[in-house]
C-alpha cells in the first residue's frame, strides 16, 4: 500500500465548474476542500451547502479543512455530510478532544490543524484522539503561497511523536507543496500532501498528482 497520499486542493480549481474539476484529479487519494469564513482567516470560500453538493457528486473521498471560527459548533455539521475526514484548527477549538471524539462518532476521521507558529507540544497527549495532524506549511487563508521551511522541524517532531506513541495518525502538510518542495516535506516525515496550484496549474492535473506521489514515495524509500 502506498504510504504517501496526494490531496489536491480545489481552492485552486475553477469554482464555476467544480464537478468537472473533480474529474480532472481522478488519480488523487482524496479531495482537499478548504472552508474559510472570513473570520478565522481573511478569506471567504465554501460553506455547508456547497460542500454537501460536492460530497454528492465526488467519486473521491472529501477531506475538509475548516479554517473557521467556532469549530466546536460547526465541524460536526460537516461530519454529518458524510465526509471522509474533517480537520479543525486547534486555535479555533475550545475543547479539541471532545470535538475530535464527536467527529469520529459521526463517522468522519478527525483531523487537527496547527498554524506555522502554533507549538506542537501542548497537543501531543491527544494524538490517540486524532486520525490526522495537519502541520500548516504556510499561513492559512490563501493559496499560492511559498512553502515555509521553518515548519520542517515541527514536521520532524510530529513524526517522531507519532512513531513513538504507536498511534495511527497521518501527518498532513498544506501550503506551497510542489515538485520543488514535496521531497523536503516527505523527508521530514509527512505522508499526506495537499497541493493546489501544483496540480490545477498543470496541463494534466491527474499526471501532476502521480508525479507528486512518486516524488514523495521515492524520498521515503531512499
């Protein structure tokens, strides 16, 4: 089984043709859906009604990344849509353990995201409550940003903590992932990679997904 997964972000897709855009990434492992509320981050994208329709038409699992305030209230509603994975931000959750358990109870995998400057260590004791830890490699809110190498030590610490705990937690990275940066993220210990413009900006998005996966897996095997 492949260790490395590629989740293209539809933040870089054509919002007027989202169903068609999903078909262009058939080689992906899941679809990364960026939900922004113009409160937690200074940008506004998709909400529950559109995500519900995406869930209805997508042939791939949906991986929602909620960059929204009041995650304790809203995140469970996304799990209720039947999404494969729902990720909330630690900075936006009052009771992250309770929220992670609620997401799992409603049928979704539970993910938790950390901004680049948010320390990892306060959350290590709750690794067993999570299915995925998202280490942001840019500041959340906008696509097309440059990868922050300063996040690599955090990814390494996250990998060491997950491996040491025995928990089955995927380590996802989001922001600036491309053919030029994915090997560094993979070497640091990430195994799920969100890529937006590197996929949808390519002439053949499906081939771009396969190339990114191959680059990450080659790094892991090296």
